[in-house]
């Protein structure tokens, strides 16, 4: 039963959960290719390492603008055939696929930054309503399972996407940055990612249905009222004052968590190239080899997260969701910081296991905790607003981490990665102060 509306939601089978979550397999293909390869693409096209975090600003700024707007619009959408969230799944997937095809064909740095902006906006159009989709369709006893299923597909998609450059290289495709251009291994990976993104999201669009608003007359009346531009803007930006207590507490956790993740995504490639491969030259063969190896590292943490997705709810039932999340963040923080101490390539897989546990929890527990505190009719909007606390720390990181790396770490980006580990440890401590009053998780799936 939905705690806000009193409506009884049907319990979904394993395969219904599978179908409604499968689109995340494609969405994470896009994000994984972006996270593992964007810094490599920027560096290959001549980016100054000190400015990498600034070039990445396109992604979080886009999310800041897109997510609450899409959440608001999807809350106020209903079509007898397409439903509420699925129109946004489809449109975002189509645009993201186009951007994934364009990204590796960038011939200049400004082009790559512009395409990153387009790609991140499109991915967000698809992704943000997926979080609300779980709240729409599942009652409290299945919501953790729903987010866990999403996490499973996120992990699976990220493993395959992260390994694609290595796979193409093993098949004989060139991994050389000939003439300062993006290697063929990266280009072919993005082409495959674009196709898989679109097809996976299309699967969910065609196989999952949606529950209509319980009171259609009231929904239509409110939707007519919301069509006023002034009302829409006031509601979108007025929600900060109406955030539930749990959402405010989780905001601080998210802030430091995503500073850590952004540091990892931006700087792991250059950090490993420096400490393990012994180069800072982005045009060198060793630097490109480091880029491919980082893809393998990211595949490991993504694979661990896929496996952990179904284990964490069991521990959550035995303890609590916030205890599980705090523990996973602490393990992830120590693991991320330990990268600064490792100079042997294969040993880098060990901290990725800990990062994978943290990633599984990051994608599951905060959203499961939050969903129980939100009004059902505003689920999409508040989920979009919650993502402000994913993108704001990324913007702060983009503006500050370059200077920190240059002035405090003498350009050694591995220390910036370690600093991210410290931020994740702080997030673990803050999690212990979160209020989780939702109904206990009764069943995994």
C-alpha cells in the first residue's frame, strides 16, 4: 500500500521487475562509456590535465538544469498508451544514442565538450524518470528490491561498456591516437554503446506498463493548473523549502559521496598513467594503455556492484538500510584512498572491489530510503530535486579540484583520487544521522 495515497499496488513478479528495470542496462552503457573515456578523449584532443575538471562541468550543469524539469514534466504527463514516464525514456534514449555516435568523432576539444553536454542531457532525460518509476509501481515492501534490480543492470551494463575498448583492442582494432585523433577502440565502443542504449530502453518502453493516477479528474485539474509557466517555475524551484527531513539529511551524504565519485571518474586515468605506467604524455602509447586498463578497473567495480545489488537488501533486513549504506561507503572510501599507495598494476583490482560495494549501495539505499518519505504524486519531481545533490558536488569538484591538484598536490592526480576517498569516509559518518522511518524491507524480490 502506498503510504501517501492509500492505494494498494499489485506485487510484481521477478520478470516484471526485470522488464521495468532493463532500460537501465542501456542507460549505464552510456554513463560507463562517458565515465571511463571522457578524460581520455579530452586529453587526446589536447586538454591540459589541470583543466580536466572544468571541461567535465558540462555534465553536472546539464543535470542541474534537466533533472528537476524532467521530473516535474513527467509527474504531470499521462497518455493512455505511453503512460507517464515512458515517453521520457524513449525520447532521451534516441537523443543519447545520437550523442554516443557523435562523441568519438570529435576532432577538436570544444566539440567533445559540446557533445558531452548533449549526451549528458539526453541520458538524464531517460534516467531521471526511471527512479520515479520504482516509486510509481512498487509498494514499500518491494521498493528496495526495485532499486536493487536497477543496480544489477547498472552493474552489468557498466562492466560490458567499460571493457569494450579492451575487447576491441584484443580483436586487433588500433588503440593508437594517430595524429592526435581518438583511437578506433574508443570509437567502436561508443558506436556499440549508442545502439545498446536505445534498444535496452526500448525494451522497457514496450514491455512495462504504468499505473494510471488513482483520481484522473483531480490529476487533470492539477495538470491544467501546472501548465502556467509561472506556476511551473515556482513549483520547480520552490521545492527546496518543502523537502522532507530525510531528504535534507541524505543531501549532505550525497554531497560528499559524489565529490568522491567525480574525483575518481575524472582523475583515475591520469593517476594510473602517472603512478603505474610512468607517463603524463596523453599522446603516448603508455597513456592510451593506461586508459584501456582503467576501463578494466571500472568494469571490476561495476561487476561487484551488480553482484552486491541483491545481497545488500538481505543485510538491510538484518540491520537497517542506513547501517548498510554507512558501512559500504566506509569500505569504498578506504579503498579509493588506497590507490595512492599502489604501484603494481594488478593490485589496483583490490580497491575496486571495495568501490564496487560502495557503488551498489549508492545506487540503491539512498533512493530506497528517500522513496518512503515522498508523496506519490510528486515522486518524479522530488527525485529530480534530490539529484541536485548529485550534480552540485560535481560542479564544486569541477571548479575546485583542478586548483587543488595543481597547488597542493603538484599535479599528481592520484592524490586527488585519495582526497575523494576521504570525502566518501565523511559521507559514511553522515549517513549514521539519517532518519529512515519507512516500512521494513520484507522481501528481496
